[in-house]
């Protein structure tokens, strides 16, 4: 395996860095989503909604005091700033949570694009060297054999770059889908909270009457 790596030439080193970076990001995001899944508590969110509908905003904040999930943090951000921009506060909090979910995906996307290009670069530079060697070699010169073998070796970087891109594409698409799903869920919860908040205002005004 090491001999295969060395035959690829200097470009194999940045390709190795790309593969290590992609693996690190994929593992980190996997751990992130496992932890995120464990923090989801539908019962907690339902309790907050009931308190909001009843106009009991302080009690709602107490029910979500642990701020364990992205949805809870978004809800509490809206409630804490309800007098100075309820909807806007939720949107900002949701944006922060979505950025947390997207962390590392831009780098992974860059690696997917860059790895094949690095592979092609290695192949092109290796092929140029081989043709230069063929151009200076005379008929029957052993260097012709080495040059022909070198062309095959130059293709190693292209193969390596494509493999890295294809493997990195799987976690990228998976985690991107998770972000899109979580975004839709936050939008849905945000809409529900706005409805509950309006009911809470109506309930509070009815009490005063």
C-alpha cells in the first residue's frame, strides 16, 4: 500500500490530507447528530406550548430550562425577547442552530470538488514528465520502458482523487439531508409556537377583561 502511495508522486500527500480531513469531519458530524438525536424531547416541547397557550411564559421558560435541543433553544430565544421581536428572535436563533448543523459541510464539499482536480493535476504532471523522458530517450533506450510504466503510475493520482470524492460524497449527502430535515422541523415548530403565542395573548387579554 505504501509503495502504491509513493508511486503516485507528490500530489498524493495533499490527497492524503483531503482523505483525513473528510474522515475527521464525517466522524465529528456523526457524533454530533447522535447527540442531537438524544436531546430531542417532544414531551418537553409540548409542555412549553401548553404554557405559552395559557399565557404562562415564565413557566414555559422553566419547562425548557435545560435548553437541551435546538428546537428548545429556538423557542426560548423567542420567549425571552417576546416584547422586542418575538419572531425575529426565533429566526436568529434558528439560523444559529442551522449553522451549527452545517459545520464542516463546506469543507467536505470543497474536498469532493478538489480531490479529483488534484488527482488530474498529478496525472497531468506525471504524464508530462514521462513524455519529456520519451523525447530525450533514443530508440532502444531503457528509459523508454520506464517512461511507459510512468504513464500508468501517473493515473494513480486520478484514481485516488476519484475514490476520495466518491467516498466523501456519501456522508456529505447524508448530513446535508439531515440539515434540511432539521430546518423543516424548526420552521414547523416555529410556526406552531407563533400560533400558540397568539392564543396566549388572547387568553391573557380575556383574563384582564
